[in-house]
């Protein structure tokens, strides 16, 4: 994994925490609120994470499609624990 600045590391951790706990990635506004960051800093971090192959953004949007190894969209690859779907995989 590439080296990231502290802000980008915080954004990545938040994304992974949200995916693990809820099965969904937070939107940009939620990231801004949770980490008390301006939108510009959040977007720069998301672009760094995408260049580092940690996430995939929907083209031409601010929507997060994947937070590797989790998918923020429905896929045929379901991850279940004790018979309950928890996440989708890429």
C-alpha cells in the first residue's frame, strides 16, 4: 500500500469502519462531519485512496463504489456470517 498522509489515513479508516459496521460507505458529507474536515480535504484524500487502489469512485461523481475488499453496491458476491448477509464483495 502506498504511503498516505495522516488525513488520508483517517479517511481510509473511517471508510473501512463504516463498511464493517454497516455494509455501506459514508458519503462525502458524513466523512466531513465525522472527521471535521473541509470538503476539499476529503476529496483530495478520496482521490489519493483511489490512485492507491484502496477505493473505487463512481465516475464523474462523489460516490464511493468500493472500499476494497468491500463493495458499496450489490454484487453477486455476498459475505455471510451465520447465514446473515453482512457485506458484498468486489
